[in-house]
């Protein structure tokens, strides 16, 4: 988006304006059912109130195909390079498992008709960055990226709406502890009625409310406050087995893929505990100088996990730079 000349925003309240093109660079067109959203994030030249599909069909007739494909080829090459970079960063060493490795392995496996959901928090980052949806997949996250505890209720609803579709939830342990642990009881109550019992809940356990921790470091320049951020290590997989579901705990990166295969092939819903490294930060692909200063200020301000976080940050940045040079 930062390099675009037309900007088409469809049914989105995209709040991250720092990633939009500079004002004046792009000519903007926006479609939304809510007039109050039009022009809210970017000065649009054409605003349309209406259904997204119907409006797009009407606008499609006004487009003229271009014969020069150079821009498209450049974008395709850039996209391929980006996916290689994301995969490479996902494979960087962590203790014990890199969250991005878990999301990458999941991305390699969802059936064509799977419904894949994510909770709010760092899981939203890995969901957006590492998962490649196949044609026929469906997905859902919190509409405002702020409602914790939605990733397990969503696939339960999806199971009733689409009984033949396998469903997968990507959940952080903070969200799982908030309300999705009890939602396992709901799953246990109804799963025998399902035509297809495939429902996988992959929980990334790092014993930290990690997204807020990162926001404190990057946006506020404040060190982590352990009293509000640290979590208990809850054995969700063992609890699932107590209520007639299935489960497995994984703390070896090489077992992530096989464990997902087992969960997707199970004859009942499956809770998959992935023990991940709390020191792996959800770094944006584009870091501003202000963010870097705040981050380093937090590290220098008595941060309890300075050494581990800086080591993981250095690994990710080094891999990103090395991948960029090789490409």
C-alpha cells in the first residue's frame, strides 16, 4: 500500500494509518455500508455508500484492461520474496518454539474447505503474516482486533453453520484462560452431534499477555509490568482429555508439523498446546525510528527479559536482512 497510486478501501475501518501511502500520493476510492467510515482514514476522491459486492460489480464495468504488465510482474516478484522472508523468519531458533513456526506449519496444512479463526493479540499478527489461505478456506477474527476470547466460540458457530467443514482456532494462552477454557466444555457437549468432528484448537503458550507487553514497549517506551502480564502455565490439552476430547502438548519445533497432522486427523476435537518463546517479539515488517527508540528505552528501563528479547529481535532482524540480500 505504501507504494500504490490508487487506493481502494472496501468495507474496512483500517486503523493503521502509518502503513497507508502518504497523503497526496494515491487517489482514493472507498466503499462502505456506514457513511461515517468514508474518508475517515484517508482523504478519498470517490466515496460510495453501499454493499461491497454490488458496488464493485458496478465499478468493474468502468475499468479498462492494461496491456503493460510490468507493474503486476514487479508486485508478484515482491510478494514471492516477502513470503520467502516470512518463512525464513519463522524458522529462526527460539526456546522452545517460535510462534511463527507454529503458524507457518499450520499454513502448510489446512484442508481446502477449512474455517480458520484467530484470537486478538499476537496470534492475530501470526495469523495475518504467516497463514496463506487456499481457495475455499474461510476465516474470521475479531472485527475490531480487540475482543479477546473469540477464537474458540467462532469455530463452534462455524461448525453449526457449516457441519462438513473442518475448523481450526489459533489462540493465545491469555485468551484461552479468559473464556475459551470453558468453551471446551461447550465443544465437549456438542461434538458427537457433528457430521465432521474435526475441530482443532492450537494454543500458543508463552505465559504472557504478549501483545500488550509489546505495545507498552513500542508505543509507550515502558518496560513490561510483570504483575499484570505474566500468566500461569495451564495444561489445556490435559483438561481437554478429561472431558472426552483429545489433546497433546508440544515443546519441540520439529514436532509441530506432526502434531498438527495428528490433530487434523483425530476422530474428535483436539486441543494442541504449543509451548512458545515469550521473548519472540511481534515485530512489524516496517519499524519506524520512533518505535525503535521507545523499544530500546523500555529495554533500558529495567525490563525483566531484556537479554532474551534483544537476542530474539537480533535473530529476526538478521534473518530478514540476510534474506533480503540473497533475494
